[in-house]
């Protein structure tokens, strides 16, 4: 954990938008490892979730994120995938505030990306800054999050969100409406990541938000609509020493069901028994996807510029339903080559030869 914080502090001293990727990427297993910093709370037992308050920050925990992904299209069928993620990282817990206006206990990091499917192009940008002198932070009534001029907002007492991003090479002006109540992942929202108590997060998803707005690519603007997915997690420690990463799927199917599954990977490549997920039907019925309820295997691979291979097509067999889905990247290269390097991108879901949905795939630790 210390390595991550040192790197973030150094990067937070950079000025100007959209810094270049770090020379050496931070790995996510290090970023949310099992070391619990003194003074921060830990996710030890199920808790009562209160909405909409839970959409706001939880500074008593060390790490937190607001994670939007979505698949959008124009009226004539041009497709885009997008990702907007705001991370909050605590530097210290409790204690008196320092008098300096530059003093802070929080670092904020934002990742944004756009996949232009027709052009076969993926762009990713990053900002990292401290929560001081208004550079980044959160307001809670109504909810507003910002990292410099990148913003996520939620209207008071409603399910309406807005995303406003102006990045180098692309921009997003999106309005989102919640179509489903939050889904508490894991054990009533407690998502245990490894065997040690406290190596867990509080985790919920809003798996279906209708989305409309404008996507800009350089000087061109496209009016789009589609579906987005919001994941919310907060924790102080998560992965165990034998875990190196995960493969995470968020899939919105045309029958109205929503599937989330993450496979935690051990250093020997095997799946960890704490892998977990859920399939929520259009009627709200839920099937928990434990490791013995599914079979997941890669079908095709893409090799990154540094030689790392990422599986970009998967077979997901849901055993209780005897249903096999093929999840395939819409374009192979959707690498987030930022200070934290991982693959994250838009996917299509097929059942046999029929398209049955779209979603997002995240892969870390390769």
C-alpha cells in the first residue's frame, strides 16, 4: 500500500490535465492489497445500506470508487463504449486538520475512456490530484464529485445522474436515469475478497441506467443513447497475498436481466473460492453465482504492446440454468495504459449465434 501512496503523491504534484502514463504502472493487487492501515475502518460484517446516502463518500475507509461503464449508439448504429471512474484514496485517518490550504487526507484519481467501435480506436485519460484548494472532492447534498473540471453529479431525491468530461481527444455529456434499485453484491452488500476477516468491501451495483447525451471525438459530435452500469465499492483492504487480480463482467442482456461476476485469480492461475457474482432477472429474481454455479474459460487472446496476453473472448456457462454465453470484446485493444495498467472495454454477449446483450469486461493482474 505504501508504494501506491508514494506514487500517487508524486503524480499529484503534476500540473495540467491528462498527464502521460507513468513509466512504471501500479498494479491493482498492490493498490488494494490486504494490509490494513491503522485508523481506517474495515468491512467486517454486513451493514444496513441507506440510499441515497450511500452514493456519497465514506472517508472512514481507505479506498473507494464510483465506476460507470456503458454501451451507447447513434440512431444510425455507430457504437461507443465508455468508462468514467472516480477513485478516492485516503492518506491518513482521523487526527487534527493541518492549517495549510494545501493540506489534505485524500487523493483523487479519475480514469476516463472512450471506445469508438466503428473506428476501432480506444482512448484513455487520467487525472490525479489532492483534495485541497478545490482541486477535487465530493459534496453530498446533492451529490457532486469532481476531479478538476471532470464531474459526476446526482440530482437530489431522484435517480438522475449527469457525467461531464472534457478530455484530450474526446468528451462526454451524458444524462443517466436509474431503471433498477441498487443490487447488493455478495452477502447483503459485504463482498468478501479473501479468507482473512476484513479483506472485503461494501459493494452494490445499479446495473441498468438509461443513458442519453453527446459523445465528442476530436471535432465531431454524436448524439447517442444506450445503457450504463454503476458499481460502488469501498474498503480498506481486500486481496490476499496469493491473489494477483480479477476478471470482472457486467452484462446487460436483452431479456432484461443483468449479470455481474468477478473471478479472483491466484498466482498459479486458478480461480479463488471467493469469486462471486449475481444474475438478476427482469422480474427481480436473483441467482447468486458462486464458483460452483458457473464455468468460465477463455476462448481468444490479444497481446499488448509489452507482450502481455489478455483473454478478449470468454465462454460463461451458468450451470443452474444450463445456459452458455459467449462474451467477446467489440475491439481487441481496450488497454487502460495509465498509472494503473489494466484491460477494460466494451463487449458483446452472444448465445449461440444470436446477440443477446452488451456489457463491460475488466481484467487486472496479467
